[in-house]
């Protein structure tokens, strides 16, 4: 299972990566070469790769370069589905490197390990708190290890929200008890963003589809909220639930700050420079708060600040980049000069293939439609062109945008654009099309 950030060394061949792992450490060009090679081998599935990674786990050296490469090796073996290597991977549970142990637990979960010796070791680790308890709870619950239930139930009162939420979710998985899932839902509004993100994963693990509205309103990245919708609704017997919940998908993709339950507030109204800088904040609650407050700032005052920050930093900051897409499409009172710049920024963002900016693409598409509906219709074939590999949310955003501007464009033109998506294979895109046709 590869991801968008896996092939960051395209010039490196699989054979070369495996050879690097065979080199003595004192012959490496860089101390990070082992890690680089192990990372790259996610792109090289097969027995040769699995053996090369297993051999790395047998490396007796204690150097940090070897330690961090081993952590990556077990991760890659897990993602490659190397079930024949479970015993060798499992030996890392006895390592003194707690990060290697943690990655090993996650790998064994992915490989659906049913080795009694290894699951017993994980229970021991959970009971004496020698490792990341949250990861252990998630793994043991995923593997349906009933022997750990009593220990997990005792952790439902942990002071740590991450451990408490994981234990409640695991109890729901192992015993069917769903009484305390409302506690996990309350975690969606905790002050710490990491705790909020953990709560979303806990509700996913518990298959708590009933809490999707709360998840959608949680002040975290839209990527986390959309992932929950995809995992909880994208199953065969959930089509009715998907149709009933299509408005939640719309809400995430439109992403109005008024639809987010914020956990921060300003004591006094900040100036425009401060508000725009807060769009770079790592806590999304603060980003949404800033986005909301920026509505009251005159566009004539706001544009010079936005333009300066975009040129200096936001164009290459994947978090702020997304919020700039939202901000640019949120109002129609820009000057003609500003609109000309905004149009170019949004068009290039809508077809940007750089992995870190993928969540900005759908936002850019929707913003273009709000600012210039007729121009948006002309651009739809480009947004959907194979060369730009539009992900499902971009295709969905096209439909959503067409729906939002239906009273501002020729209906026949809009219908012709929708025909481009008539045979789309994604169930969410098809559900959105169905919802429009039945409206």
C-alpha cells in the first residue's frame, strides 16, 4: 500500500536501494542512507525487498542510523503485507528502542498477526506501561484479542484522553459496549488538537457512524473529518447511510467556519496582519477562527496583506495554502486587480499535482465557481482531465460547485458538464449526482 509521499527519490532504483542496505555503515555516503533505502523499498514489493528489510532487522549494530532504519523497515514490511515475516518482525517487540517497538506493534496490526506468543507479549507491554498504550490498545482490539479486555476496560478511566478514548473504542469493538462513546465524542472539542484527532480515529475504530455530525464540526483539518466519512460510509451495506449523510460531505468540502465548533476565541479583535498570520497556525481551531473574523475586514484593506503573505510564504505552506483558497473564494468584493491575481492563483492550485497541496485543489475549484461561474464552466474539462489526475474530492467539488451556482449559469451547460461524471466509479461522487437528480 503506497502513498503520495512514498516515491520521493524517483532516481533511486529498487536494486540500488537493496544494495545500500548491504553496505557496511562506514561506507555509506550519508548516515541517513539506510533510512532512505528502507523508505524507498515501499515502492518495490516482492520477496527480494522483504528479505533485504528482514536482514536489516538482524543488523546487530547499535548506531542511531541503524536504529532509525529498523523503525522504517518494520513499517514498510507491514505496509507491504509481508505476513511471512511476522515472526521476525515480532522479535522487535523485545527491543530496547521504544520507537521500534511502537512501529512493530503497528506493523503487526496491519499484518493481522495471530501469533499467540506475540499477542501475549503485547498484553504484557500494555499491563506494565512500557510502551505506547494507545497504539497497543488499538492493535489488540483490531486483532480481536479478548484476553486483554479486562486490562483495556481498566484504562477507560485513564487521565490521558488518547488512552481513555482508545480504551473506550476498544471496549466497543471487543465487548460490544457502546455506553461511553459519548465521552469520546466530547474529546472532539478538547483544547489540544492532537487529542481531537485521536478522538476521530477512536470513533472510526468503534464504527460510531452516529457521531459523524460531531466529527464534521470538530475543529481539525478537513482531511481528518473526510477520512472518517470515507471509512464509516464507504461500505456496501452503507449506501442508504451515505445518501442520508451526503450533506455532511458537502459541509466538509464547503468548509464554512460557521459550521465548525471552535474551541478558541480572541480577547480583542486582532488587526488584519495578525488574522492572516493565524491562517498559518498549526491548530485548525485558530485558523477557522481567523477565517471567520476576516469577513469583517474590508477587501481593500485585506488584499495587500493577503498578497504579501502569499508571495512570501503561503504559496509554499501547505496548511496556510488551503485557508488562502478558502479566503479568496469567500467574498465577491475584491477589486478587479485582486480578482485577476486570485484567478491565476486558484486555477494553478486546482490542478497542482504536488502531494502536499492536494487538499487545496477541491477548495480552489469551489472558490473559482463562487467568484466567476461562467469561467468555472469553461474550466471544468481541464479540472477533470486525466493528465491532472483529479482525486474523488475534486470531482465531487465540481458537482457541488455546479449545484451552488445553478441559478447563475445556463442549466443546459451545467447539465452537459455533469455528463462528464456520469460514469464516475467513486460511490461518493455517484451519491452526490443521485442527490442532485432527486432534488
